[in-house]
């Protein structure tokens, strides 16, 4: 690990092996200047990092943001920032979590970071971020993404100890996750919509493993919304039903997806994030 | 070429000369997590590559996607992935094309990759992708972009032989391109709208070279849609007509564009991708 | 500075210190191919640069674009391109500005680059871009972003002298900025909306410093639009008013923002970029 420290010559293998990885997820809007600024601030502090805008999330939607961050399991181990932060500048804490996989998750203490931790081996340590040495100053009361979260992510990527950020917290002191994993009970699963993608497909707080216990492939499932009952098959992929037909599948990130082949389930049945469903 | 292999020291010229280039084009929606994941997976496998999200395309629109990919001619020679893939997980093949320019195009066999090949010197070789050594496993039946196409693109960038991917195919075995180049016939061109951009400008399956044979700059052209006849001048650039006026120009990627100066042609005349036009 | 020139060996500190920085801001639409092409063309000419898509701007909106570019002050010193260019291919000049901070700003002479210069120490030099050696040829009359602005930005990042681009201009010869800083007069500020973000918050041509002179934190401010009078408190951050309530704050880039906590001010009061306001 000594070999590629700054100030030494290095070869391309060493460059590759030691490449830092930083991601950020926001609700600023795709193409927003806010995202460009986070990218640039990260590169200023850690110019030898890969910095990736991971995803843009519906405004203020902590539930959907939490679901999106579960996909970090597909990213390299690194420093991952989330700026869905309606409480910016108020008393809510800024936190940095170390996961058992070795990642750092940095963001507001509003629950948005917690579901991802389950997909990253669980929480190892949590610290409150109060050390201004790792912030851009003056800290804007309305943009902690730029002045607190991304600088801290970049400094962690550069190798500072998480202990330097502030005082250690217990996981139990954190604001709760915005959803739990739904369970099978009386041959039903009471669940909720935690994300809707661009295609209008619903993502549900049911783990794929739970769904596989609940039903076998090919089975017809009944979804009950507030006003409607919809029957659809549990299949592997969209093309296994006709265009325009509904389907339920294991999604691509460990959960369950309800979709229409080449159509929008959310639009047709007027469903939004946070809606409760009953699956039987 | 030996000089910058991994394990050797290198200088900045060598780094620059040997920099790999990977692009991906999808219909996930700008700012979608899917794009962030493709970026990250590519960088995990080829950390010494430039990875660029080339473009986002209208959902499921193979025609528009094919048109967009023609612009790869402006990118460095590299590995270019396209994930417009309504047939994911069904029997459609995954393919990798080597072009005469030296690029690899990787994606589903639904025609989307073919028009770009014309702009890249034509097809040299095509292989079906079946070798799981170059995939992320388990392969999700609904996200081959992440588990098949982008890993294959990154491995090709790393220098594996295209022959390792699976069996060789003939170009004639592939699903046909979603459009052909329209030709002049009886002083007319029967053509179609293959893409509409954010500004509402139409892009047509006519090559710029064909248009130049058909009319000289300054000529008034007549466009016939299903219900309307529109007269507009053939000019060099938008500012040569008044704001709000229609115009036809050679576009910036080898074809023909029909636009309104600082307005939306598609909205004003209710035109969508796939609509047939007659130009006289 | 000699130490990291091409053709020499270098170490990681040198790589980091000499990393070039290029940004581009456009109105092509987030996810548009145009952005992917600019990224790729920049990387072809300057493969050892960080290239960042800084922001996407409302179509043709020079006012909003100028406001967005003020945020370059948070980016590393570098070459920053703006392609909001309704006059492309007409007589309007292409220009490159050197700022006192050391940046290059490259774009059309339509005023869009000027407000940013104030945030970058002011204008040092301006040159017209006419030297075709630094352009992609043939130059498309409808896409100077690709063929003129981004290649020039990349060549400037590579170290060519700005003097090589064309003839020197006086700042006074340039098209005027699309707004000026509003001033306090008779206990009022007559001002205008120069940008609206995704959340529907308004950004105003008032410097934060001016606002601080005009009112102290906690004061109730009256905003007069064409048809309405709105009272709202001047506070530090959104969470200091209830969800759904209006507020005025110092924004995060040196100016003043009028918002609704977790809502859209622009939608509720039907305001658009360019609207005049009176603040008392």
C-alpha cells in the first residue's frame, strides 16, 4: 500500500489498483448545475478519483432515494454521497457511515442512507460530521451537498480516518429508514411502492428472496391497490407477456418490480411512490 | 504497443496514447441509476478508460436510438454499447460488431447498431455474445446492459479478442436496421422521421449528400405530411430565417434536419418519430 | 512546470497537480447526444483532462445560462465552454475570454459569458476565435459547440496561447450581459428573475451582499409581481418556514433565492425567467 503514495513514481498497475471511487446521488434534476458543482468539488479535492453521478431522484423523496442507493452494491467500494436533504441547514445531523464492505456513505441523517447498508454488509461505524477542516467554508446553510457531504466524501477517499469527522454515534441513534422489508403473513404481503422508474414500473419493499418463497414462476398474482384489483403473472422478464400486459418480476437490484411490457403501470393504474399494496 | 502494458512504468504520452474509450447509450432516462451503474461497472473492469454516457434515447425507440448512434463517428475509436432493449431476456441475440474503423459496437440484435456501422467504415466482423466469462453473474434476465453489454465492452477495451465472445455471425443473419437511406425518385424523396431532438427538430433518413443533389441552397422545399403541406427554404443555419419560421438544413451528423428557428417543428405540426414525409 | 510535460516520466503528485480541467454548459437537454459528443471531442484533444458537463440550461435562454455560469467560481481553474447559441452560423462572433482568476471562457458573443467573469476576478483579455487550426473541419454551420468551442477549450487546456486564436477584442466591443446587478433605490429593489431551478425557486439579479444591506435576517419582505403582492420572511434556510410556505434566502452562489419550502414558487405564482419583480 506504500507503493503508490503521492510523491512516488508509479506504474499503470498501481494507478489502476489504487484508483479512488466517489459517487453522488441527488434530487437536483438531471443536468442541474448542482451536479456539475459536486463533480468539480470532488475532483478538486481528489483529482485522482473516478467521480460518478450515480442517479437523480424525485425531489425531496427520501423513500425513492433510499431505494436507489441500494444499487451501490454494484459500484466499486468507495465514498458514496447522497444529497436528498429537505432539512438542510436545520438541526438534522450530517453523518458518515462505514459499511462492512468497506464503503463510506455520507449524507443527512434522515434515513436515506440506511437501506443501502443492508446491501453492503451492514453498518460498521457511524460518525456525526462536525469537523469543519473537511468542509468548504463558509458553509452555505442551503447547500451542504457542496460544502459538507462531497468534500467529506473526497477527503475519506483521500484516506483520512472517519474518526476525524466528529463524534461516534450508535446506529440506534439515527433517524429510521423510510421503509422496512415486507414479510409474508397469512398468505399475503402487505407492502408499499418505494420507487417508480422512468418507464412507470413500480418497485416494492419486498426482497426477491421473499417473493421466491411466496410464489413460483408462472403463478398468477393478485395486487390490491386502494381501488383496484389487478391479476398478473410472476415471470422472469417483460417479453414473456404481450406488449401492454402487466407482469411481476424479480427486479435487477434484489427486490420486486411490477411493470407493463413496454408501457407504464404507474400511469395506467394511477399509482405513486408511497402507495400501499396488498399482494396475494 | 508493448510499452504501456500493465506492470510497466509509463510516461504521460504513453498514458494518453493508450487511453481506452468506452461509451454507452440507453433509454433509461437522463439521471437514471441505470446509467450510473453502467458507468461504474465499466470503470470496475477498465479503470484506465474514459467512460462516457453518450446519449439518452426515447424509451424503447430503436429508430431514434439507431440515429443517435450514427454520431459515434465523432467519438474516439472504442467500445460503444447501446441498451435499447425491449426484448431483454427473450430469445433475441446479444451481439458485438467490429467496424472497419476499429470500434466495437455491443448491444441487442434488434437493428439498433446497424446504421452507425455505415458511418464507421462498415461491418468487419460480428459475433454472438454467449461466453459467460465476460458477464456479471448471475445475469439478470431484465438488465443485460449491466450484466452482459457493458462488461463485454470493457473487456474488449481491455484487449480480449472478439472471437472469445461466442460464435461468428454473418451480417446477413442480423435483424435489419430500422430504416434505410431514402433516395430521390421522380423529383421527390419519400422519407421518414427517424429522430426528434429536445428542440422539436426533425431528423430525416436522407443523407446530406443526397439532399445536396436534390436541391441547391436557397431553394424552397415542400414537405407533405399526412394532412399538411409546408413550404420552407433549404438553408445553411437556423438564423437565416426569422425566429418562428421553418427551415430545412443539412444537420450536424450527415443527414437532414427540419426545424423552426428557436421553436419546435414537431409540436407545431404534431409530428412524431416514424411519421412518413414526402419532400418535393 | 517543465516537469510534467509530455514525453517525460512523471509521478502521481505531478499528474494530480497538472490535471487539466474542462467544463461545458449547454441547452441541448440532459442526456442529449450533443453533450456526449462535446465530452468525447474534448477527451480526444486533451485525454489527460477532467471533462465535466457542468449544467444544462433552458433552451436558448441566455439569461439563465449566464446565471448558471456564475457557479464556475466553484470549479477548478480551467477552460469553460458555453453553448447557448441561437445565433450559431450567423455573423455573431465566437470569443475566448481570459479571466483574472486564470480561467478561459469560450462561447458565442451573445452576453452569456459576461456575468461569470465578475465572479472570476474580472476580464483580463478577450480574443475573437477565427483560427481554423483549432477547429474540427469542416465546421458545421449549426454546431459550433462541437467544431469550434470545445476544441478551442481543449487546445487552451493543452497550453496554446490565447493569442493564437484570432484578433484581440476590447471588452467594450462585446455584446452586453443579459442582466446587471440590481441596486437599492428609495428602499426598494427593482429586479428580475434570471433563473428558475427544478424545484421552482426563483433566482434574482441581486447580490447577496446587497440583500444583506437591504434587510436583516428575520425581516418580512414584500415581493410585487405583475399582479400579486407576496409577503415572506428573509431567512437562512428553507426549513425555517413550514412546508408549503414562501421564503427568501441568500442563495448558494452569491445571489438571492425566493422559494417555497418543499414546493414550487414559480408554479404557484406563475412566474417565469425574465419577469420583473419589485422588492420592498
